[in-house]
C-alpha cells in the first residue's frame, strides 16, 4: 500500500457495535482499518451495482414468465369450464333422448 499524505483530520463518535466492526477489520490502527473498510466498499460498489442489475433483469424475466403462465392458466381454466358446461349439456341431451326413446317404446307398445 502506498503511503499517502492524510491531510484531512476528522473526529467521529461511534456506537460500540460500529467500533467493534471497524476494529475487527484488517489493518494497523483504527484509521487504517477504517480506511480499508471504506476503500473496500468503494471498490466493490461497481460489482454490487452490476450484480443488482443482473438480478433485476432476472426478476423481470421471471415476472414475464409468471405472467405468461398465469395467462395460460386462465385460458385453460376457461376452456375447462366450457368443456364441463358442454359435457353437462350433452348429458342433459342424452337424458332427453333416453326419455324420448322410452316414450316412443311406450307409444309403439300400446
């Protein structure tokens, strides 16, 4: 690591949790540890943005896929309802035919 003159001096107040996190980072001393955390976050920012963009595209693709599946489901559900309705009509027609045939038998038998 190249030594760079650090001309900006700041004083910060931290919670114990934040201090412990910084203190657990690699480096010699608080300032170096803090700087290492910030620089690592800065370097990783581009990768995180790319990963978020990739995930957004993946989510969008999955949502389109789910939308198509939902449309197919609705179509199939409607078709099934139509089929059941037609089936009931055929059954009713069959009953009418059976009744008519029975009446025809009775009529011819008399």
